[in-house]
C-alpha cells in the first residue's frame, strides 16, 4: 500500500524559556500553530530495509534524517521485517525554525502507523515522537496548542482567526542547540504574556494575537544575525500587523488580515529576501498558497 502524508510547518506565536533543566534541555512554555506550508511524505512498502529520497539537496539522506529515524523506531519496536521507501517532497525551508524535519518525522510515524496497522493512538505517537526531537510531539498533534516541558506536554488551544502568514527565510540556517546554548535569561527584556495570547485566540481577536507575539529566543538570534531584525522591520513597514521570529529562527513571520496587504508585504520583501512565502494558518480557513 502507498501512503501520502502532509507534513505542515509550525510557527511559534509565543516562546518562553522558564529555566534550564538538569538534563540540559530548557523548560519551555509556548503556543504553536501549524501553517499551510507543508512537505509531503510518500511511503511505499518494500520487502526490507529503509530507503530515503528527497526532492531537496539540503537534507541528510541517512540515519541523521528525522523521517528515516522515525521509520527505524517503528520497525525496531514492532520487529517489522518489511521495509519502506520514504520520499520527502521538501517545501519547508531547512534549519529555519519551522520544524520541517520534525514534521517529516511526525508524518512518517503517522503514515507507518496506518500502513502497518499498528493501532497507536495520537498520544502514543506523540510520546514516541519525543524520542526523535522536542518539536515532534507537537507536529503529531497539529492545530494550535500550548506546549510545555521540552515541548511534549500539549494542551489544545483555539486557532488564530483566519489570516495570512508571510514568511521570510534569510539565506543562512540556525542551529537550535547553539541558540539554546547561548541563551542568557538575564539579558531577556521581554517575556510572553501567555494568558493574553490565549484570551486573544479564544476571542478570535486578530489584533490581540498580533500584540501578544513574543519569543525570548530573539534575544540570541537577532544580535547574532542582524538580518533578522531588518526583515522584521521591513515586514512591519510593508504592512504586517504582527511580526515575530519563529522558534530558534532565523525565519521571520508576519500576520496580515487582508489579502491585498499580504500581496503588498510579499512584493515588498522580495527585493530583500529570496525565500518569501504567503500561506494560511491551518485550522483557520484551509488555504491555498497565495504566491
Ligand atoms: C525552538 C523550538 O523549535 C521551539 O518549538 C524547539 O524547542 C526545538 O525543537 P527541536 O528542533 O526538535 O529540538 P531538539 O532536536 O529536541 O533539540 C536540539 C537541541 O536544542 C536544545 N533544546 C531543545 C529543546 C529544549 N526544550 N531545550 C533545549 O535546550 C538542546 O540543546 C538540544 O540538543
Ligand atoms: N527531514 C528533514 N528535513 C529537514 N532537515 C532535517 C531532516 N532530517 C534531519 N534534518 C536535519 O535537521 C536540522 C534542522 O532542520 P529543520 O528543518 O528540522 O530545522 P528547524 O526548522 O529549525 O527545526 P525546529 O524548528 O524544530 O528547531 C538540519 O540541519 C537538517 O540537517
């Protein structure tokens, strides 16, 4: 049986770091939502082994690939002799703060659960996903959620009101480990207001959502990559109503209510940045890509 699974990117509407834990990870509190910029994972059953192919030259083709590792995990835990060919149609920029690799892993877990009739619940897939990476449980969950712990303690939240999400990805990637490693909480000047964001989501208050966008990891990535600040400024100047860096960066996103404004922001940014996307929030109006 062949299976295709959509693997959407996420953005962080808020990201707070509460403290560094004894295991080296950071205790987080964040609100994440999936957007309609997605990879597609095609899974084909084979007689044995795991083969990986991708339309992108930028992802690893071996056991370092999170989708590959997801297949290893499933095959080992269930002692499955059959094999799988994984084809990743890559659309999400790599090392961008959009959880592209994590979403590929989540989609592979979901797809193999179906292909091999394993009967794993969503909660079990989230638990298994944490072994692959901190963002994988949310990518299994999807929609909009508060994520705590490393990112695995998830509570569903109301989706943002329908709007456009403009993404601008600077040419360089960013290492999540390096960003967390360089974080100094005594240098963080602004922290997210979680209740403020949740109230805005609950009441579908677009401007409230825009006002409560906050990410403490900007305090590390922006000084290291001034381009991120410039992109934020440009995006706001062209008309985005709320602007933030996603995850550990360096992708900047802007929220825009009206399609005409979205077009203006995209056209304006194109002069400064090669990778610009305009997509919809998933869970709001299911969206086709604008550009
Ligand atoms: C920044 C976020 O994208 C926000 O959604 C995630 O926290 C990162 O998730 P991820 O890329 O799946 O991260 P992982 O692959 O689990 O971890 C990469 C590295 O980031 C650091 N890390 C990650 C998550 C976390 N809660 N605390 C950390 O300190 C650790 O050094 C870890 O070795
Ligand atoms: N399927 C995959 N797609 C993209 N990158 C992958 C994949 N598997 C492993 N990687 C590796 O993971 C690293 C991070 O890539 P990814 O695109 O997941 O970053 P990210 O969007 O910053 O993730 P996050 O937001 O979860 O921190 C890259 O350096 C890449 O080599």
